[in-house]
C-alpha cells in the first residue's frame, strides 16, 4: 500500500493504548521471501522476479510495558511480539 514507505509517520502505543513514541519509518531493505533452496528452483518464465518483503528497523526509547502496538499512518495498530533483549517485531499487512 502507498502509505507504507520511508518517512511515513508511526506511533508506538503501550499496553494501555497510551502513545509512548512517535517518529517516521526508516528506509527498509528488500529481503527474499523464499528460502535460498526454493529461490533457485523458481522458474523465471513463471516468476520473473524474486518475491521479497521490506524489512526496516525502528529505534525508539519508550517506557517499559508488557505489550506494545505499532500504528503506521492511518492504519489500525498491530501487536508487536517480543523478540527478547528489549526488541519487538511486527508484520504489517
């Protein structure tokens, strides 16, 4: 969707839906959406381009919370999953 791009505004919400951080999405990088073994098996006649997704990292300082949600542009917030070491991840549809 056109609202997911570098510089799109985001809000980080805590477990009480309080806004604890704001910012802009950083530039991302293309990551292969298929394993290397499958990638080599793709027929360029059928799949002319390698399927990818965009991966980006956001560094924010926020008070501790048991859960966070990320809202980008005018989209509904999505739950973040703890990856340990104070890092959280999400997949945006």
